[in-house]
């Protein structure tokens, strides 16, 4: 299967969620304990940007039994992600010392998630649950202390809340909204590249939504700041959860009202207009100068692809 088959137009990574979040089960310690103890309970074990996978004859297996996860050294604190076909699924973290002990073993691997997803070694229908596990495990690792009084907080409600025993403040997992947009001018689209992109790769411009800002204003502000282009007709297309660590990419389109690009070199290495023929070759990785568009894994690919196809493919 190619990346185009794994992520057909309108379906980037992390959007196909097959889990029932079953939020009603989170509030009962008794029910959660019963779920953890079930023989069919499974877990994704997250280590930084990687996943601990069991190596089998048919390839890597991302969902581990709780027994396997604990044997590999995962932390016992579990986040209840939901039910898959009725079976409970959890997210677990693992300490660096335990993860390092797994290196070099033949039955287990610690593998970078993005690479696995791009290559299709993790089935696309599991990526959303893994994204959930990754965001939640990372949040718990970074929020062990109360932001209000500094006391150590405790995990509650299957991991969907942390509570401070000292000042009683409640802390909830965060999601950071990011706008990502395809700006067009006539028959051309605006793409830029950041220094850390692979050589020749261009993508849609993007940036965090700021406090008390609308999505439309964020699109117009980010585009102007990074490229000097003014925009109008901002429209929403689709969203993509992006677990690095917990963003929600809000895919939009907009129409430029001026042409002259002034690149903000602190943000971008370059930004240019590309016509449809060039953008098509870039998405297919057939551009004669070696230029490339975003991978089908990412929402940016789908924003460009939708524009090239000239139709709304959301949900197609
Ligand atoms: Zn507190």
C-alpha cells in the first residue's frame, strides 16, 4: 500500500477514531479497576515521540496486553482511552531507564511514531487512539504539579483530570488550536518552507491561535506575519489532531488580495506561489527540481489536494 492509499484525500492521519471513548466509565474507580483487570484489556505504551511495539512474525504489534506492557517496564498509571469492539484500551508511559533496557531486544522495539505512520507499519485506524495515548501520557508527564499552588497532583477519572489535594484545583488535559491554511491567488497557491523541513519540501503556512482570537483572524494574521500577504474569504475545511504534543490543526482556505511576498525569515526559509501543474508534481513527488509537497499523513497535503481537485472531498 502506498501513502496515498493509507491516507486517501480527506483522510489524513489521526482522524479515523475507532474507539468509543466511553466517558461514563471514567468516573467510577471500581469500574476502571474492573476494566484494567480484564483479560482483553490492551495498552499503547508511549515513550516520548515513540511507541513500544511487540515484534511478531507478521510485523510490529502496537496494542500490547497489560501484562506485556508491565513486563516491558511501562508505568502502572493508565489512562483509559475507551473501548475498541467492547475491549478496554489504555495509554501508558514508560520511564527512560526502562525504555533504554528494551533497545537491542528482538521481541520488542521502541519506534518513532511518525515514521511508522508514514510507512504504514501502524494501521491507519489505530493512529487516532495512539495520538490520544501520546497526548495524554505527555500531558501527565508534564503536569505532575499544581499550576495554582505547586503541590503534587493526582490522576483522576481514568486520567482525564488531575486534582490538587492541597488547594483542590482541578486540571484538565489541554488541546492547542493551530490554524493551517492554503492561500490561493487566481490559479496559484502559497506554500512555504521552514529550515527544519527535508530539502525541497514546501507546505501550507500554519501558526497557533492566540488568546481571544477567532480562527479567521488567526489565519489572516499568520499569513500576513509570515508572508506579507493579505487574505480574505477564510473558510474552514477540516481538522486533524496532531499529537506533538497536543495540537488540533484547523485546516482552512483563504484568498489572497495581494501578490508580493515578503518572507519573515525568522519563521520561514522561503515562501512562493506555485501553479497547479507544479503543485500536482510536488504532491506526487515528481517535480523536476526535486521539490516536494506535504506527505499524505498531514492535513496540508489534503488542503493542497482538495484545491487541485477543485472539489470538497471532506469525508470522501
Ligand atoms: Zn494546588
